[in-house]
C-alpha cells in the first residue's frame, strides 16, 4: 500500500511538473506587417504667365533680344507620383505683329541657366531641361529616372531666358506670341 501511495504520489508529482512546464512554455509565432505608400500624382504646378522683352529699334541688320523678366511665379510642381520620367516643357507660336508681319517661332529659343531647387523630400533625377528653339516643345525641367522618387521642386523664373532673333527690316510694330507651357502629368 505504501508502494501504491508512493507510485500515486510520483505520478501526481510528474503530472504537476508537466502541467507547470506546459503552462510556462513560451511559444513563438511570426506575422507579417504589410504597408504600401500609394502614388498620387503631379500637382500644384506653377509657371510664369508672360514675358515682356521690351523693344528694340528697327534696322537693316538681324538683332537678338533676350529677357527673363517673367510675369508670375517660378516653374515647379509637387511630384508625388514617383514615376520614372516626365517633362515640364514649353513651346511658342510665331510672333505676330501689327502691321501684318510675323517672326517665325524658329527664331524664338529657350535657354536655362541654374539648377532646380528641391524644397521637400528628394528627387536627385529632377534636372533642368535642354531648352532649344521653341517651334516645337522643349524641356524646361526633366525627370529622366528616379523611379519612386517624390519631391517638391521649382526652377526660378529668372533662370529661364527667352531669346528672339529679329530679322533685318522687320516692320515697326507690337508683336506677341503664345507660350504654351505643358506641366508634367
């Protein structure tokens, strides 16, 4: 009987130790946290809205007239799209005058001197464009690569110069053209 009681005590003690061991055992599981940051778009783009080149005297030789006295804000956007590439571009129509005379858009060019200012986040791939003759759209600001990069940026309007080559014997008058500025999207 003592033996039976000892055996029962042994079994009960073993079960208690097993239960205590089981209760104190630590279990580890893994879980995965997923997060996605969704692209918005390119927004809040701004640009100058006009340019006054002043004037020059009529004459028998070709003249060149340049200016960056833009009316309006700097050229820039918020890029929350993270796209690989886009262009902020500009083109021009012919300069038409009174009296009836035109200076072709092929005589109007854009040059850019200076760097893009990034005000928020980072877009190392946002740079000034190549500029050129404005008879077709030319890049003012370009993003060549940099997939996933987002930023807010601008090019000061004083760094975008328009030059007009005025043909010899152009009639006296007031000339204007339409600059078309195409924002990235």
